[in-house]
C-alpha cells in the first residue's frame, strides 16, 4: 500500500511539473515605445561591420569595434561594452562613437544568443557567456598588450558586467562601469513597470528550477522570458530568452557580486529611468559597498543613457577612473 501511495504521489508531482513547464507560457508583452523610440534619432549609416573571433566552445563570437586615433589622449584605454536585453552591439553605436571621439577604443560583442553570435535566444551551456567574455578579453588583450581594459555594461549587460567583476576575470579589468544596471528581480531598484518590458513565464521558470535541483536539465533550452519588442524588428532583436540564457545573462546575487568585485565599480542611471528607481541605487549599493560612486544623470530615461549626448560626460569620468575615491551618491549637477 505504501508503494502505491508513493507512486501515486510521484505521478501527481510529475503531472504538475509537466503542466507548469508545458502550459506555463503566455503571449509577449505589447511593444514598449519608450525603449525603441530613442533609437529613431540614431544614425546607423556609419555602424562598423561585424567581425568574428573564435571561442573555446568552437562557436564564433561576433563583435564590432570603434577605432580611436592612435595619437588620441585616451588611446591606451579600451572599453568592452555589453548591450542590454534583447539588443545587439549596434544599440551601443551612439555611445561608442562618443567614446571614440574622446580617444577611447571600443569593442562591443553581440552577446551569445543575440545578433550574430550563436542561435537566437539560447546558449549551449550555463557557463558559455562567462567563457565568451573571457575569450574576448583575451583576444583584445592580445591585440593591445599595453592597454587598460574597462568593462562597461548597460541594463542586463550591467548585471552581467557586475557578475564578471566578481569572477576571476574581474582582476584583469581596470574598471567596471554599470549603466542603469539590472540588479535582479529581487533588488529594490526594479520598478513594477519593468514587467512591461520583460514578461517572465513564472510557472515554467519554477518548474525548470525544481527539475534543475534534481539534475534534470534537458528542458533548459525552453523559452521563459518574452520581451516587448516591435514585431517589425524581430529580425534584429531577440524576442525570447531560454532558461539558460536568462540565468546566464545577468547577476544572480547583486549583493554578493558587489562584495566580491575585485576591480573598481561605478554606477550611473538616468533620472527618468522608467524601468528602475533611479533614487534607490545609491542607498542600495551604499549598504553593501559604500566606496562605489553612484551618479544620477539629470533628465534621462533608460535608453537615453546610451543614446543621448548628455550622458557622455558623466560616463567618461568613471571610464577614465576619475570617480575613484568619490564614494556614494553624486548630485545630479556633478554628472554634467
């Protein structure tokens, strides 16, 4: 009788998990105008072509580079810039051009699962993004052996950059600059409005998480996150993330990653960010790392941090390490 009860219980558990995984999806959110609109003013006619380098997984990494003049004052400084969720390296074009004008060479990869790197919305294994960024840093270092490398990440790319900062690779980086970083769904900085951009299939995520605890990972390539992209741009943007990509592209524990970051970190956010509480970044981060400067840039929204020229002076300062030693919140007037 006990065996029958146990078997019946297991059958119910399997049925419930199966329903959570198979049925736990939904329609994507409606396109979010505030995310796409700022790009209407960007001139992409001079966008650098994609280049590719090999990776240890045997699958190439696509990237773009914005070359600075060798004689420019900051030519020994290189920025590796990480784009946000759903996007590609091309989204960083206006910011990269502005950095190039300041004499800073910029590399920006299409993070695997986006654009020209890998298959759209998925990766092969859990640590693949970590391996890719390590391979890219190594390739950039080999091309420019005397240069100092700054890792800059925007939005989800900011969360991923923070994760990298706490990894062994972080010791090789001169500076970590986080622009409007996604610190995770449990962080106090996230607004409820963020769900208008990224819709999580929570039932499926919970079901897959339970299976992973038992070592069952065969379903990790299923989609669990949908983005509010314009259907007309579906050939450029990534509309869905698999469970693997969602977990890999970000920080799973922002507090631990902040504590363990081995390179200087700086945070910047637009005052009018519609996805995150700009005013909560300073107290949230100061509670863990009071030495990390947080700058709120006046009048700018989420995407405008990478498209609006008003953000550039504030970003240049930490890229060049000029904010070190200036811990805590920096008044908006100082961001200019």
